[in-house]
């Protein structure tokens, strides 16, 4: 979902400190040539991405799904930018804003019956970048 400036944004749910949430980011090559994409994510943030620091080859008319995670280590709002650079085509570079909120509480009630964990209807939304 784009933010007010049109930048694609992944908003993670509010999470207890040290808990983790994952969301898919779908990269789609709508072109007629193969695309090689470098995924860059700053170190030292509570966000991670399985493809960060790697080159990904995406064939024409195909897609590749990246798993982006948020694991807050302290209470508060967090935000960073994931960069996608298409090699040999600087006009296709893209950024994705990652946002999350970590919180702490003294007492937590978890894993109640019917809390939705493992429920197929609670799957996270898919975020696509073209």
C-alpha cells in the first residue's frame, strides 16, 4: 500500500518486544527482458529480509516473493527503507518503506483458543512492486 507520497509501504502489526511478524513482498518483472535486482536493507534495524544483500534474477513475466520480517527489540515506532536496485537500469530503482510498532507490557495473555493463529483467514496481505 503506498503512503501519502506514493511510496510503497509495508505496515507491520503492533508487536510485543522480541516477537516477530512476517509479510511477503512480491517483485514482478512485467518487462520483456530479464531483470537483476539488488535488495538493500540497512543493518541495525528490527527489520530483516531474506534477500537483503543479494542479487535476484527475475525472468520476464515472472515474480519472486521476498519475506520481510519485523522483530522489535524495544518499545516504540520503527521505520526504515528497503531499496530495490535494478542493475543496468537506474530508472527502475524502487524503495519500500517498512513501518512497525513495538510495545512492552507487564502481563500478557497469549495463545487463547480461537485467537486466530494458524487460521487460514488471517494470512497477511501480499505487497506487490512492479
